[in-house]
C-alpha cells in the first residue's frame, strides 16, 4: 500500500517508520526544509512516566506503553537518553493532597516505581529543594529529541521510505479507491496514494479543511498555548527533573535538564491567538515567584530568556484538558485517512505507541 504521511515531526516520522516496517511504500511530505521544524523542535525533551492522564485515555495508554518502547528504541538505535527520574513536589498541605491523587492515578495507569516521599526524604535527594512532600517517578527521563528523529528517519529510509521536503499539501480528494493529493512547491503536481495520515501538528486542522468531503463540523478547534522557557545562568543544582503541582493548561514551571548538562525552567502557559516564538523577558518575574516556591535559593538575575514552543491544544483556559484525537474513517467517513489532532505533551513519549495504532487504522 502506498502511504502518504503529512508532517516530518516526531509523530509523522514515527508513523512513517511504523508503516514502512509493515511493508508499506511510504512518502512523508514536509512543508519546510527539514525534520522537526515545528512543535517537535520546541519541547522539553522529557520522557514522561504516564502519571497525570485519565486512565484509559489515549494519553495514558500511549504514554506508559510508548515510554517503555522509547527507552528500548533509544538503547537499540544509539539515541542519547538518561533515566534521571522526576520529583513532583508539594509546597503546602493543599498541594500535597493533589500530589497524593497523582500517585493513585499513576498506579492506575501502570506506571512503575512510584513512591511518596516526605519533605526530609526529598530534601536528602535534592539539597536545594523545598517541599512538604514529593512523588518520585524513577522511570521519567530526558532524550536527545533530534537524535531520536534522525534515527526514525534513518530507519524509514532503510526500509525504502523517503521524505519530500518543501512539499506542502494543497488539497486532497478521494476518488476511484485512491487519494488524489495536490502538492505545491518546486515539484508541484498531483500524486495518487492508497492511504493518507495527517500528522501536521499545528497545521492539522487547516489541512483537514483542505480535504474534500471532510466534515467541517468534525474538525476540532485549535487552541494555541505558548510555553516559554528561561535558562539558568549557572551550574545546575538539581540532578532530577523537578515538577511543581500541575496548573491549568500545563504541568507548571518545572526544572528541565538536558543531556549537555544545562538546566532551564519552563514551560509556563501563555494563551495566544496567533503563532509567536519570542520569549518576553518580562515573564521572568513570574518565573522567579513560581520557582522560589520549591527552590527558595534561586539567585536574582539568574534567569535568561531561552526559547518557546506552542502546544496544539484542543481545549482552552478553564476547560478540562482534551485527550489526543485520532480521527479514522469512523469519525469522518473517508476511507484510509487518519487525522491526528491535539498531539501535544506527552506526544514525544507516546510517539512509537501512537504510530502503531495509526497504522492499524489504515488497514482496518
């Protein structure tokens, strides 16, 4: 079967690899000139345990299973990673009650090794940390996300697949048992495929509207939530990921480590109405306030604007967080078409598991 995957981010590459491993002829159409130039290049590179998400949801199922698959993939493909662990911290009694519910939720989701720690025990692990209690997640970690995407691309090519860069999809229609896809770019033209996967990230809704016959009412809203990061101008003081109690729209301003030994903080949640990739230095004031709740020793003047990303959310401020959406034929009535909407965190962690489910949709 000839399969077109739209989008060469981590999700699109994982789906393309999975389809190629099943013996399909795969082409990835990417509007930019490289891989991972959208959402995938602007995340925290965290491998999540799978704690936070409602049991049975796509997020819960694919985060827990995908995390296990991801560690195995990294080990077998030479992708750099570190299982550094994570502490979700509570700084008062009210937060402690919330963190204890996360322990129960994580256990329901099958997350291994979770343990509640008292404030003194957490402080013994991380000397600079202040908290009254913490949930320890030893299975959480960090990854070289670009190295991961390069490995996916390499395996895709090894199995005969390829990526067409600077090749935007202008429209698509289904006729005579095939998808007719019109491409733009230097090699513009119409090409036929047996199946199409829309993994266009922030552009997934716009692409769905360019698919002839796709019900307009079935295209979910796109809600943009910008996440800003600030770097720390000094040596790291934590050896684990440190997460506060979750907030509306995100997991709170947390300590993120990278494989190069740097420490940064973020992301926050900034609801926006259009794409913007500039970090406002004035947001540092709120970062200092939030970080000092669990790291009182954060020095003044030590935060510097770093980078930001945009979450392609399906729900907005004050709303219950929407689950991932994988829209197959049952959702829109069009054969061998899968549209993926709202694939934000923990999309990187879930990518390999999500990819297998998407390919199953194509041959169902």
